[in-house]
């Protein structure tokens, strides 16, 4: 049997999972990590807040710049324009379609180019897929489905495109212990040898793309799947012990950090906001429609597996890894959860923020099937408008929460656009496209035309990110000149810029 990913809604009660403290895999010493950012639970007291005020508080800061001439004297009454070039907050999409179009060659080259232009007109990050294997139904990016036959061109192409166009690149996933994502050839080896092959994969991927891929889903869906050594015993949902999860995850995080100390390595999981429907999940993870006949949310030992249990286990796992010296960089929360209320969403973030780590929304989607049977009877145009409103609300609540550090869709382009069949680079815009583009590129954007005062100072409040200060020299034919600068949480103000006067 086999299992893990992609559809959600409802089911049952509670349960617990036990464990005793254990160390990492034999022969490895815990690495000492630096201090992590801390976020306090209850940032919005579990209820929807004034998102405009929260966004202004958590995503913006006062900016003060003093403009000086080359001799160090203040430049008075100088008109300038301050423009945000790129948000510090990541707005991205997990996008296997890019890899698929690349692999299909010249026939889709123009379509891929147009697709990417639409993508980057809204978002500033891309999640490129790099499954070890992903058999047999999904045409995903399989990097080593056959032993020693590496296929990285599609992944590398998206990585290079993202970096060349100013997008932050994320990789998904490095390790996922669902049978379809573990190469079949690996199973002929003993466990110790399997670990050696896993280490080679981790070092090869993370090392090769060091500096190009800034964050990775290091371990995927561990709360629902067995550890590698127990894969043959899998009966989904598999409630793995805390000992076994911490053992193999600490191994993965240690190897990854040795190869790219500056990258972020996330855990990533689903079924956390609310209980979900087991049958679609089982079909997606097993790639076998017949597997749905065996669906259920009781583990083999009788444990009822629901969202409350999985949140509890997630926090316990993170605490264990922190104590071992192998803390993940952030907690990844997928968001394949169907429609949730604003209060459910914010309460969920508050609870997960108790771990003291940044939170990343990693795979959010909104489908018509998420909104009930009555919703399906509405005209398609009305459905799309309502979905756009829900997506806007969900993204706004996430952006307003201080613990959230990035927001990745799973299938933004499918929610936002509809493409003609075949290789035609022709698409229709859905309401989601305009709605989210307006948020990110207009409402959550800083562009100010200001004039320096008598001390050469300009002041404004702007979003965190990369900026450009533009100016011209009166009476000289120099054209528009620009100074790049960055606005983060901790820089001392005022900035002092010497301009070409």
C-alpha cells in the first residue's frame, strides 16, 4: 500500500502519541544552532483583528533617509521617488507545471515563457519541485526514479529562471517517506545502505544548488507517514513514534545544514487546520483509486487521527528537535484544508506559534469542492468571484499575523488563470489574478514621491523589502539616477545617502 497529500475536509476526535527522548542517528553529534526568532502565541487573541492595523504594525516600519551631496552637506528641497522593488515577505507558488512544460520541449517553449511572465507579474517566489521519485500517476519532477539516472534539468531551469528574474527559489521536497516518493530501487537495500543513498541525495541536491535555492521543504508529511525504516509496515494514517521521527529528521537536517548553512530547512505537513476527508487523500498518496476503499482516519493501533492530534504531535516533534540541536528553520503548514473561517485560521497560527519558530504557509489552495454542495450549483462566474474573495481574505489574515514569514500557494496559476489546451500561449484571467495582484502590487506596495526638508531628510512608512531611491540633478542632462537600499526590521535610521551633486 502507499500514501500522502492533496485534499481535505472533515472527520473525528483526539488521541496521543508517546515517546522517550532519543538522540540522532548513531555516529552524529547535535549541531549547535543560533538563536531563533520568537513569536508569542495569541498575537490576535485567536480572533480576527483589524488587519490593516496589524499589517501596518508587523509588515512596515518608519523609514528616514538623509540626502547629502558629495561634500557631505544636506540636499534641501530635492524631489525623490521611493519605490519598493521586492517584498521581504515571500509570496510564491508551488509550480510543477513549469517543470512539466520545460521537459516537453520546444512545442511549449512560448507557452512557458508567457506563463512565467504572468507568474512573476504577481509573485516574488517560486517553489520548484524535485521529488526523489513520484510514481506512477503524476508527471512530477522525478530526480532519480532509476538508480544513478539523475534528471535535474527541469528543476535547474526553474531555479535559474527564478534567480535571474529576482524571485526567491524554494525546493520541494528533499525527503518524503510515502512509498510513491521513495525510489523503488532503494527498497532492495538494507536500512543502513538506504541511509547512505539518502545522504548522497541530500548532499547532491543541497550542495549543487547552494546559494541558488534559499529554502527547502526538507521533510514532507512526517505526521502521516512512517519513518524510512518502517516503510514496509505502512498502513495509512501511520502514527509514527516521536523517537523515530526525531531520529531520521535530525539526520536530514544535519546533512542539509552541513551543505548549505545559510539556507532554510522546513518541515511541511497537512491536516492541521481542520479534519479532512480521508478518501481523496488516500487516492492522491497511493495513486490508486481502489485504495479509497480502505480509507479511514483510525491508525492501526486505534488512534483517532485528527487535526487536534496532529497539531499536538507537530509541536512535540519541533520541541524534541530543538532540544536535540536540530531545530527546523520554520514550521510549514500546507493549507489544503478546505474553507476555514478567519477565526479558525488565526487561532491555528497562534497555536503553532507556541513553538517559537517562524510559520510558513506552504501549499494553500481553494477549490469549488471546498465550499459545500450548494456552492457547486452556483454559476461558474459566481463561484470564481467567491473563491477570489476567500483567497484574498485568507492571504490577508496570514500577512497580518506576525508569525507568518511566507505564503506559498499550491496551484495559484490554476486558481488565477485558465489556459487553452495544447501549446497555445493563450489564457483567460480569473478573478483571483486581479484580486491578489492588486493586494501585493498595489495595496501592499510602497511608492512615494517626496521632497527633502531643510536638513535633507525624507520620512515615510514602508513595507520591509528591497527599495530604489530615484532622483535627477536639476539643470543637468544626467537622466534618472537611482540608489538601491534595503529596509529590514533592525537597521538604524536615518540612512545617509551621498548623491552625485
